[in-house]
C-alpha cells in the first residue's frame, strides 16, 4: 500500500512537470515577435540667403501651404540703400559712356577729375571705417554682419575709385575705339551690380518650396535672423515612410520590395507597407556577446518601408507595429 502511494506521488510529479514544460513551450512558441517603427516624412526648412529682421510672418504653425506661397518677408533697409548706390553708379557709368561717345571737353575733363578725387576720398574714409570696425569686431564689440557691411562698402569704394580713375584717363586720352568699349563695359558692370542687389532684395521674400504643412516657426515677426537661418519648417505629408531598426538575424526574411502589414495604433487600422531601403551599414549592437558562450554581437540595421497606398491622416511620429511572426509565415 505504501509502495502504491509513492508511485502515485511520482506519477503526479511527472505529470505536473510535463504540464509546466508543455505550457512554457506553448507560451514561448505562440508569443508573437513584434517590431515597432516610426512614421517619418520629408522636411523642408525655409530660409533666406540674406540676413534681416522679419517684417511680416504670413503663416502660423499647423497651416496648410501651397508650393510658392509666401511664408515671411524680411526688412532690408541696408540692401535698399545699396540698390540706390548701385543705381547711382550705373547712372554715372552711363553718363561717362555717353561722354566717351560724344568726345570730351575741358569741363568734362575737370568733372572727371573731380569725380576721381571724390572717389579717392570716399575710398580712404571707407578704408578707415573698415579698419575701425575690424578692430571692434576682434574685441567682440560689433557683430560679424557689421564687419561684412564695412568690408563690402570698402570694396565698393575701391571699385568706384578705380572706375573713376579709368574714366578720367579715358577723358584725357580721348574717345578711341578701345575707350568706348571700356566705357560700355563699365555700364554693363554697373548694371550687373544693380542686378545682384536686386536679386538679394528679391530673396527677402521667402516662399514655400513644397505643398505641405507648417510644422514649426523658429523666429517671430520683429526678430533678427541670420543668413541661411531656418525660420519656417514645412512637412511634405505626401512623402511619408516608416523607419524600423531590425536586428541583423532578421534580415534574411526581408529584402527591398518585401511587403508587410503594420498596425498604426493612432489610426486604429492596418496598412500595407513595402520595403524601399535597407541600410548598407549597421547602426549599433543590440546584444553583447559573451565569449564563454561563444556568442557574437547582433547589430541593428535601419529599414525604411513606404505605404503601398495613400493613408489618410498619417502623421510623422506615429508608431507602426509589425507582427514579425506573420511576416515569416508569408515568406
């Protein structure tokens, strides 16, 4: 009787152990392998190649904009002043060109000499101003923009002095064929300076490079921004994709063109995606090897997948969950 009780206990223990092993195996086997990705989209940063103060901000955060729509306007009084200077130089060059064509008189020779002397004085003043600003900049008193303006003004005065000297020599030598060509070239040069300043002024109005949504506005109306400063960020929601970080031991199951179904919790719907990019180089290790076990580092690769069809209301930052176990069954 005692032997029968011991046998019953042994059988019960064996059954319990077997049940635990089978249950654990079932749970491990049936647990799905999930990978999580993040929705991203093409981002454009609208900026200007000139510095200035924001005069008007035409958009607000979250606003839908069309390609070519005005985003903001910069106030550039310095450029307007430079445009007036360039136009004045153009007018002077044109007048001197006409004088070369018509021939010089004594009054014209005197006038040309006066213009040259005036340009010399202006160059000396501009040089001194540039040197002063340069010293102040080295001491950290004035910003780099003031130094650039002083340098540009000095270079402009040097060019003006050279042009005045050339025109004075032209008047003295008489209007030869070469002189007329040089005078005409001075007019073209002055016109080029006008066109350059006008192009900078036109860049004071910044337009949206793409149809999309305003994501962020870094600077507000009245603030001073530098050259190339990204003031407005526009998201192209028509160009979205999902980025996954996948361990390298999972890569044999996918390739460019592989389709997978992902669940977007924020939209509560399933969406079909197609792999369009697999990184050529790993990013980081997700598991460190233990030499005593003979293991190795498993590294992670970035994988991008785009929706096969348009997905309404999808936005950057949303999570996408893919059941890797189902993907293996598809393979």
